[in-house]
């Protein structure tokens, strides 16, 4: 797990020119970068911001004393600093496998198991901040996820950000997590397809093979029909699409139906992700409605995967521990849990496939499968 936020103190403080800073790797363009003070050598002069773990160490300019949990901040990371310097968050971790940018906390769904419950407040500042983060990314940046809330809730701001990414970081691989409903609008979809030149993919959840159940899970009437139409519009416009099926109590016994629906009606999507549940956010108060032990749906997961595979649909398994899924699915299992909320239990230490396993969500607390156990012998090949 990599902590991403912390409280800080300041010295020589004057409000910086921006809230977004890339940590410098050398002495180029220091005016627009932050420098980490190591205490062993004189600080590079002229930086826009200085960072230190030592509260007694002060740079020649505005200085932030980082808390211990942010001691990992280093060259090519991108940080966001509050106006008074009292809060620091890591917007981009150069050594992380997964990086994401939050565009909004607003959403037109209220999913039973939403890991980040929507908030109805003005957070329009997040879109321009996202632009500044994109502009501050190191040249080594390879991939990013755009998340919400619903990223397309402000269509103009969203399309503007897509255009900005193409202009500033044309080689960046971009994964957009969306409920897909905005793409039911053909005009919007065409504008997105025109703007998203390069490696872009929209990840869209589909929780059922029929409207009533999907709409129940997302708590929004009409969602299923608009989502499916959005997928069709995106594919018709030449855009890449991933379908995401989060396995939970409501759709547990419908996995095969969902797989058949996709195989018959949407086999042209780029990939399908069969996903384990993160027990945080709304999933906690709704635990009785959503929680199911992954070990109890081994067969349903294997059958859904088999149906999709037989139809030629590229399918991956996300957020599942290898010890609770059928061994035949191991090649399709992805280490998909973001670095900042990923961990392994002590009981995993002797496991022979630990390095291939997704691990667990630290955000789920103790709500984990009681069937987790180390794999101590490998299947015969």
C-alpha cells in the first residue's frame, strides 16, 4: 500500500503559483518544479517549492515539511498542495503500477456497492486541476485512469480534457471509468471519438442481462437501456470499450446470463472484466445486499468466463485472489488493485503464487473471504 495524502507544515511560505508540482529529477526548469531536500547536499536554488521530511530543514524558498507517510515522494512524482501548504496529496506516483485522476465526485448513479459515494457539490475545479496534472506528468508516464463520480457529468469539461491530453501527452494510454450513459447521445459520442485520438478506452459497468436488475444495482431507472446504447454508439464510432461486471449478491446467480448477453449482443467490445467486490464506500452499509464470498461463486465465475471465451470475447479476472478462484482462471487473473490500496496478508507470505496474485483491498478492512489461504503446491501442467 502506498499512502497518498498527509498533513504538512510550512516555512518561508508564500502562496505558490500553482497547486500542482512535478518533483524535479535534475536542475532543469526548477522554477516550475519542486525539489526534495536530502540534508546531505546544498539545495538547488531557484525551485518553486522545496520538500523535506526534516522539520528543521528549510529551503531557500517556500518549504513544505512532509509527514512520514509521504517519505516515498521522489523524482517525477506529481503532488497537489493546498493553498496554505497544510495538505499534500500525490496525484502521480512515478513508480506505481496504477495512477488515476479524479475528475468529479458527482454522479447520476448511486450504486449499491459504490466505492466512492457521489457527492452533490461544486467540484468543477477538479477538471482544470486535471489539466494541470496532465501537463505536469513526466515524459516517462505511460498510462492513466480518469475516474469519478461520473467523468462525463460535465460534457464540455470532459471533452476539453480529452483534447488537452492528446495535445500534451499524445502517447499516453488513457482508461476512462464511466457508466456509459452520456454516450447514448450520438452527438457527444461522435465528439469524443473525434477528440480521443490515440490509446483511449472507456470502461463501462454492466451488472445484468436485463434492465430491472441493472437499474436496481445502480439505483437509477433507465440506466440499462442508455448504457447499452452508449456501448453501441461508442463501438459504432470506432472507440475502444471495456465492459466491467462486478460480482455481488444481486447478480451472483446471473453471471452466466450476463456472459451470454454480452456474447450474443456485444461480442465486439475490446474486453470484459469480471471483477471482485471492494468492500468500502456504500458497500459497507449495504453489506447484506452486496457481499458474497468469492469462494462461493467459483463455479459461476468459471462458467461465465467459459461462455465469453467460447464467443471469442477477450476476458480478464480483476480483484480476485488466486486461492479463491478456479485454477483454470489463473492465466486470466490480473494484478488489478491500485498500489495505494493493495496489500497482502501475513498468511500470504508462504504462497507460491503470491507474486502473481492481485492481493487484497486494504480499503475492505476485515471484510475478506474466510477461505483465503496460501497456495502451497502448484497445479500439474
